[in-house]
């Protein structure tokens, strides 16, 4: 069989089983059909004659009662019997019945002798058919016994041949497969000296030759430079996998090349559904991956990991080769501990500020008592010292209040109550607060308001505080007897803009980006003893209300601070 292909061998084996099944089926069908035909013959030739004879006897019994009906019934069954004569001697008996029936049909008087002759003929017909049934039944039984014997012999032969085939043929297929499996496992364990030897010239022989070629090439590859390169690649993958920060590598076409275990855990995507796929395809059902591969900038990310909120920063590092960008790596650095430290710092500042506010208020009250002449008269030097202490104390109280506001904003505990309010109400609140300070420096505040401004959605007190802070800074940095412009106008984005324009020294470009940072003060400004928190707190207040704050400035021509709030 070695000259046959494996497919041909399997086809011949199945065909052999099919032929054996066909032989048994045909033999069984032949004998069953033969028996069936003989049974039909018995039913037609003999059983029907018995039925006709019985009906004729019944008609004879009814003859004295209903002669016409009985004669008609007898004639019908006699005619049928004459057409169904099949046995030897049955024709003579049927003729005798016909002769007797013709005779009684002509006589109008009931003749017992004629009736007895007819019955005798009928009984003769019944005996002949009963005998024929018994004989034919014996022949059918003999045929059935022969059929059972032949089928049993043929079935036994087919069973033995089929059992032998079923026992041997699977081994012919399975044994080479088993040897191939053992060989593949050996290759997987880097036993490249493994070889297969099949004597058959079918597909198994070709498979063995291909396997041996593969093993030889793997053996050569194991000792080649490419193996060293792959080893370095695996080592690099091991280094990436050992990183504690989540890392995802992509090429220039945004195809995902690798993702370490922390990244897979954060994304909650199996590696097989991520590696090798385009980032746009893999990110269709993953919001985090969609955000990571986008180019938008953002602050810290809050991700729930293991039921705990964690914070991460996104960093993108471009990979270059020979001055060409070949891909990039996205890393997520866990900054949860820093966030917790920042929160602890906020709580610490809030606690310290709250504790300092009470003694500072008490000292302010004590300084006021010292100025009261009922306590005692102070010399000019003492009054100067008390005034200096009062200014320092009030500055400390202001710094503590700003620190408390800042800690409330950072912790999210600040209570804002945005509601539809008129911008005039906010402006009037601010103007009443800074009017005295502006008068002292002889600074004129010019207001530009729309005739019918829209209502703005804002917290009146906090928004007015921001506007007061901007106006105070403008007054402080403006020259005496100068002018400040306070403008309120609508924008195209359904917001209302509040801007404060001064004509002071302006802000250098290097400091404009940092002006809203905490504790930042523009260097070189004399006579200013602020804390550097006012603009930072203003930024937090405005953004918490869904607005935006900014500055435009030019050195020597002044500055314009502005903020926008949504229209109610």
C-alpha cells in the first residue's frame, strides 16, 4: 500500500466498510422482499378464496329468510371465486358449486339436497385453500430460515473483516501522528537532533522529511547570529516586562508592538487582542487606550485599579534611529503616592492656617487696644512701631485666609453656589471694595458695560473676590493719577467676559505662563509684599465655575487680566 497516498488509503478503507455494509443490506433486502412476495401470494390466492367461501355459506343460511338478497350475495362471491381459482382441483369444486347454484336459482322451492351439494363444493374449496396455505407457509418459513442462515454467515464474515480493519487501520494513521507529536515536543524542548523515519511513501513520509529538514535548520539557526539577535530581543522584552510603570510601544503606523504586564492590567485587554493590532482598532471598545493614543494633553489620570483609585501621568517618548522617528512608547507613571502627599500637605496647610488665624486675630485686637488713648498715650516712636506691627499682622491674616481658601479648593471642600446673577451686581460689589484704595492712589476706574447685559451663572461672592483681586493688582501696579478700564462684554461662545486693563509696566513674556502659579511673584517689583496666592486662587475659583482666566500683556504698555463665565 506504500504506493498509495494517505487520502487514497482512507478512501479505500471507508469504501471497503461501505461495500460490506452494502452486501449485508442487499442480501437482507432480497430475502425480505422474497418473503413479502410469497406472503402476498398467500393472501391473494388462498385467503381471499376462504373469505368468498365463508360469505357464500352465510348467504345459504339467509336463503329461507331473504331469498332474493341471499341469491344476489351468493352470486357475487361465486363470481369472485371463479376469478380466483389457483389450486389444483379447485376448478372442479367451483364448477360443482356453480351447477348447484344455477339449479336452486331456477327452483322457487327450497331443496335441502341441492343446498347440501353446494355446501359440499364450498367445503372442498376451503379445504384446498387451507392446504395450500399450510404448504406455502412451510416454504416461506424454509426461505426465512435460509435467509437468516445466509445473512448470519455473510454478517459474520463482514464483522471479522471489519473488526480486523478497524483494529489495524487507526493504528496505521495514529502511530505516525504519535511519533510526530513526540518529535514536536522534543523540538519545543530544543532537542534539535530529533528525527522521524517513516517507511511509507505517502503524506506521512513527506511529513517526516519536512520535519527532519525543519529540525536541521533549527539546529543550524540555534548556532547562528540570528539566534543571538533573538536572544537580545527576548532580553529586551524581559526588561520591558520588568518595568513597574505601564508601557505600550507603537510604530509609525500606530501598530501596537508590545505592552508590558502593568499596561495590560490597566487596559484590561488580553495580550492576544492587543499586540499586532492597529491602535485605532484595539481602542474601539477601550476608553483608556483611546485616550492614551490620542495626542491631547491632560493632567493626571485617575484610574481604578483593584478597587482603589490611583493616579497616573502620561508620557510619550519618541524612538529615533539614524535621525528618523521609527515609533514611540507611551508610559503611565504611578503618582498615587505623590497625590496622597499633596493631599496631606493641603490638610496640613489648612490645619496650620486655621490654628494661626485665632492668635493673629487676637494680636490684631490687642494692637487696636494699644492705639486707644484710654489705655495710655504712646510716643511717636511707639505709634510707628504699633503701625508697623498692624501692617505685618494684617498681611499675615491675609496670607492665612488665602492659604485656607487654597486648601479648600485643592481638597474640593470649597462651597460654590452658582446662580443666575447680573454682572452689574458683581462689578458693584468689587467697586465698593476697591474704591477707597483707588482714591488713595488717585487712580480712576473707568467702567465699560453693555446696556442690557445677559445674566451670568456665577457665585457672586467668589467671583467678586476674583474681580477685587484683579482690580487691586491693577491699582497697585498703576502709576498715581492714572486710569484703569473695567470692561464687561459678551463673547461668541455664550460666555460673558470680565477684563481689567492697566497701563503699568506690563509683564515680561518669560513670566506670563507662571503668573497663575502658586507663590509666584514677578521678580524686580518693588514695594509689593503679596503672598503670590491671589491669582492662583482666582484661577481655581473661575475654573471651578466652568470659566477660564488669562492675561495679555506687553512690556511698557500695561496688562489686561480677564476671565469668562458661562451665560445663564
